[in-house]
C-alpha cells in the first residue's frame, strides 16, 4: 500500500475525526469534579513517602536554584551599576584636580555629562533591584515554609497510621468504641501554611531581611561599590530600614550602632599568603583562604574546631563558611592601589634622575608627552560623549521592560 502524503494524512485524520466533538470546544466550560470525600482511614506508608518527596523533588530544587540565580544576577547588576557611577565620579575628580584653573577639555566635559546622566538613574534602578531582591527572598521563605508544611503533614499522617495499627493489635479493644477521627492531610497542610504566612507577615523588615544572609550579601556588595574606596563603614543591619519601609538614615552621632571599619589584612591567617578565594565564617566573620581552612577542618575530629584566628573562641565547621565576594573585591582593590603606588614612585625616581641632565632635551620630551596626552584625552572624551548620547536614547519604558 503506498504511503500517504502529508496532505492526505491530514485529510484522513480529519475524516476519521468527522462527527466527533472537538476537544477545544469541550474545554470552554468549567470541569465538573466530584465532591471531595474525606479519608476513611489514615494514609498508608506509600502515600506518606510520596507526601514527603514533594518537599524535595527535582522541580522544587530547580525552583530554588532559579531564585538563587535571580538574587545573584540582581546583586551583580547593582554592584556593576554603582561601580560604573563611582568610576566616572573618580575620573571627573581627577581631571578637575589636574586641570586647575585651565579651561575644561572634551574629556572632562564628557565625564561631567556621564556623571549627570547616572546621578538620577543609578539610585532609582538600585532601589528597584533592592525591592526585587526582597521579593525573591519572600519567595524563598514561602518555598521553605511550604516544604516544612508538607513534612509536618506527612509526620502527622504517619503518627495517625501508627496509632491505628497499635489499636488494631490491641487485645482489649472495645467493640463499641468509635473509630478515631482521621485528620485530613489537606486540612493539616492548609493550617500549617496559614500559620507560617501569618508568622512571616508579623515580622519587621529587619527580621525579614536584616538577618537574611542573601540580603546581607547584597547589601555588602552594594555598599562596597559605593563606599569601598573611601572606607566608610557599613551601618549595622538594625539601621537599614526606616519606619515607612525605605532605607534607614545614618545617625552620625550614634557611633555605637555603626560597624567599625577594621584594618584589612589580605593574608590568610593559616597559609600567610594573599587570599585568592576568601572564605568567611558566618559565626565569627573571620576570613581564610578556602583551601587552607578546608584542609584544616577535615583533619579535626568531627570536622569541627575552634576558629584558628588568634583570640577567637567560636567553634566552626566547613558549613559555617561561605565565599566572600566583597572581601575579594577589597583584596583586588588593595593590590591595584599598591601597583599604582609603585608605578608612581618609579616615575618620581626617574624624574629626579633626569633633572638637569639635559635641560633642553628634557623640556622637549615633556612638551611632547603633554601634547600626546592632550590628544588622547580629546579622543577619549569624544568617544565617551558618543557613548553617552547613544545610551541616552534608551527610554524609561525600555529600561522598565528590560528589568521586567
């Protein structure tokens, strides 16, 4: 028999379905489901196991991974955005100091335009990301509460099943005794979930976010991007939120609630080398090179020990440590500053050696360098102006759409 063509296959299928009610037409009205019938006996062991697995199935894990990725991307966006704004302000300040009383050049005007363009946009977008971070944290809490509710429901069902089996084995069971009432799993689940929602809603902003590790990490990255170069200390978490839910205001007179900025040591206390992968303890805030602290703890009984930082009495385990991107930023910033200081010192030494060695020749070389530097400045300023004008074509609507 010859094979049917594509058209013939479609026609044949239409002919076969001729006279049958359309599936799409049946789906317009609401489905009439049977009335819910309460359980007449407790869940068996297989049903209880299935109930427990709902809290740890792959879809739940995948959802949590996506929430974690959202927090990572939002935190990185705020970090990069504020880094860019801070860089432009630093460049503008440097150009103004070098210019002195002379007239502005194209590069300085371009930097001024960039700073003005970012001045209003950066706080606005940062605040939007802040609110988005809190929303994602709320989703993570809701997911964890739902998982806890499922586990509690399974535990209650298991206890009822065990009670019934013990009663069935009892020799002195009264025939006239009524069967114990079976607690409905759906009712238990809803009650536990409602209680968790009410408990979370009653918490303050500090309790919701100020004690949350995800939000603390986001806040530290944000602060380091804005104030990492001037060394301003991060406020205590209890001061992050005002009464109306916005950002709290710092009180310069109340120094007791401000975290003091410690002298930064970029060397690992164990290996005594500069840290490349800093790991910080959530218990005592001390930082070590990841490989060094892991190697130290795996050799200890129970993989736990007193923090190896001198003077610290906190007991720590590997699970207490986490990657510290803010410390890594500070280490790299110190290394760049150290290299810049070394280069500047070398240039000063070379200038001192060249003084009076060949006055006319040295003056011509200096003039040549100045002209070249001025040309490069004009070229960079022109490119920056073009970039700013291109960026300025992005409307608020497009920005909102990209955030969404």
